[in-house]
């Protein structure tokens, strides 16, 4: 990033200064492609995963040089708001699909729903940002492709934690983000498989990014994105899984009535979502914050609002538990001491809140 910031050229210029910036961008493109098991030419840089998703979710798609418009979009009920918004599909052409109590897409419901569309598009996240539950993307891809559909996958939570090879997933379009793997905010990418293209770019202008996304590239952020992918690997996943499991054992030991959402399903190694009857999320989050611990209620993309999680609601959780749902995320820098501090804080906090609640009830 420092190297990119030191350059003043425009990557679209043919002079030496412009070519120097272009080299950094193309190096990053190769790194992102390698991470995703994709062809370099099929990586389009954006300002983040939300823009990548908006670019992908359009009826105007081109496959093998032919226009293959989509007539309906199907999304799961636990998707990120950027997907649930429907992208560039008309409001009346977006259908929401149910999930099981474990947070897994209801596959029979998917099959039944897309049968009614001539050329469906389906968008399902690889792993949920609140519960960490991993979707059976390869199975979903088989169902979608059997119905002549196109599959978009929001894989933001996956890279560096689980394998995200686009061919193995069977996805056609994949959104990824820089800052979720330790890179800078302000960079993301839409990764395509094979010969699928977006026929109508979201941002028009100078024709950058092979005509898929106009505008002068954010060279510094893109370079940081590439650097982050170069060091992202799955070796830390086992360590994070052990820390998460110890965290959950500590929570359920201190509060046996605690519910770990999605505990029976395959999950990311770094994410846990839980609730305890009688404890409100906003109260606990403030107390954690005062003890130097940052946890979330629902998605971190809700402008600082503490609100009921649509994910837990879609999973059929009791409304009282939904109001108390908290998400804890671990990372490559999380230590045993961090988990110890969390559990020590939780032991005091939960005891105090439950005692207070009991007193109110009495």
C-alpha cells in the first residue's frame, strides 16, 4: 500500500508512471484470482463486497457471448442486507427462501421455487456473518444449474478461514471483500467463473476493469487487498476453532441456559452467536465494551444500531432469544488470554444481569 501511495500515475495512462500503478493492480488481481481459484481476467475490483454484489445481482447477464437475461432472483432469508435488497432486480421479481432451524438453506424449498422460473438467479452466502453457519454451496449449485440458473455466492466470510475455490463451489459469481481478510476497507471484487459477464455494468464511464466497472482504481486499497490474500491461509483455522470451542464451553458452563445458534451445523472457525434468556443484547454489549471487549448484536453493517437479527428470526428462534443474540468473532491475533478475559467478564456480567432480572421478576 505504501508503494502504491508513493506513485502518482493513473493506471489507465500509457506513460511510465501509469504503467507502474497498473503493475501493482494486476499483481493484486493475480493474487485475488489465486485465492479464489479463478482466472485472472475474471476478477473485477470494486469498492467492496456490497458493490460487487450489486454488480452481480442483475437480470442482464451474458454467457458465452450470448445475452442470457434472468427473470427472477431467489435469496435465502439469512442473507446480508446487500443481497436481500435484490440488487438491480425489480422488487416484484425477488423471492425469499426459508432456512432450517440450524440456519441451512431449505434445499427442497429451493428446488420447488426455482422450478417456476424460466431463467432463475440464486444468491446464497457461503457462510453467515452472524452465526458462522456454512451453506452446502456445491449441492445448491447442482440444484441451480439443473434448473438453468445462475448462482451468486457472497463469500465475504470465507477466505482465510475455509476453502473458497470457485470451481469447487460451483458458483458462477462470487463477491469477496478486502477488510474481512485483514486488508484495507474500500476494496472488494466480483469473481466470475468461465465465460459469464455482466452485460450492464453498475458504474459506467471510462471502461476500466475490462468494461465491468468504470472509475479510476483505488490502487492503494487494491494493493493492500492483494497483499492480504497472499498471507491468508487456513493454518490458523484449527487454532481459532479450538479457541471458539473453549469460549462456547465457558459460556455454557457459566450460563447453562445459553443457546449457541447453529451449533449443530458446519460453522466457520472464528464465529459464535449466542443468547441467554433474560439478558438483553444491548445491555451486555455495553458492559463488554466497558471491559474492553468488542462484540456485536446481529450484523456489523447496521450503522451502529442494536436491533433484532433477521438471521435468528429466520432460523425460528424465540423472539426473546433473538433480542438477546450476540455475535463474537475471533481472528488471527486472538489469544488464549483474550478468551480468558472474555469468560471472566461474562461470568461476572451474566451473574449480575440474571440476578438483576430475577429481582425485577420477583
